[in-house]
C-alpha cells in the first residue's frame, strides 16, 4: 500500500499528492507539495475534505487484483 495525501484547494479542486505531504499556501489558495503534477480527482468525491482543514488527509492507495 502506498501512503498519499488528499487535499482540497480553495477553488474546490481536489488532488491526490504522492509521498510528499503537501503544505497549505493560503496566499495562492492551494496545497503545494514536491509533486510536479498532483493527481486531480472529481471534486464531488470526499466532501469531508475541505479547504478549511488545517492538515491534508492521509490516505492509502491499495491495488486489488
């Protein structure tokens, strides 16, 4: 299993960030990490993840065969 981070930008966009924990950049309204291109996911998913959160949400990615 791979640990990742889930965070919602001020605009409402929702992203998975890889191994690098993102940090909130209030001036730009985004969560920034070492990832060049965090993975965008449908913003209707995970409504409990909000811009107002003080920390990103840690998630685990598991591939089931």
